C-alpha cells in the first residue's frame, strides 16, 4: 500500500527536484534548499494552520449566533426540558463568546491572509528570480556597482 504524503511534503519534494535541475553550483542549490525552500514551506504550513483555526472559530461563532436566538425564542411548558434548554443556550452562548474572543486575540484571519500573501509573493515574484539564475547575477552586479 502506497504511503499517503501531505501536500506540503509533496510541494517541498517537487520544488527540491526543480532546484536540482537548475544550472546552479552545489552551494547555490544548497542555499536555495536550506533557506528559500525551508522558509517557503514554513510559510505554507503556518498559513494553513491559521486558516484552519480561523474557519473553525468563525463557523462556531456564525452557527452559534444563528442557533442562540432560535433557542431563546422557544416557549416550552415542560419545566425539565425548559431548564435543560436554558443551560444548553447558556453553554452555547459561552462557546460562541469564547470562540469570538480567541479569534480576536490570536488574529487567525489576519495572520492567515498575511502569511498567504507573503507565500504567494515568494512563489510568484521571487521564484522566477531564483530559478532563472538572475538572482545570483543580480548579486554579482550589485557588488560591481557598489565599487
């Protein structure tokens, strides 16, 4: 049975293979794998982590915010059922308040969007610079111009 690999490890493997076929010396390839690819993988995993928590907390807030008014508006004559409903409503309202507070404190939504935008910038803007070798030529040119 084939082992299931995560998308981040698959992405890292694919990018590593792309780096290997570039016309770069071993030091430059090692630099790209140890710094650029490592940072890119970290950004991707942190963005996914923040996105997951943002969606969980927001969904709890939204769904709970819709259910609570419905529970409050119920008019039940059975005292045991009414008491259970009161405690259910109280518990759900606390869960909604806590999820909103945690999301506000940790800013998972803003963190996810920020990390995702940096990740996309690195892939779309910086990757071509690295991969077409002009980055290393640019560094050499900067050294010459600074003299």
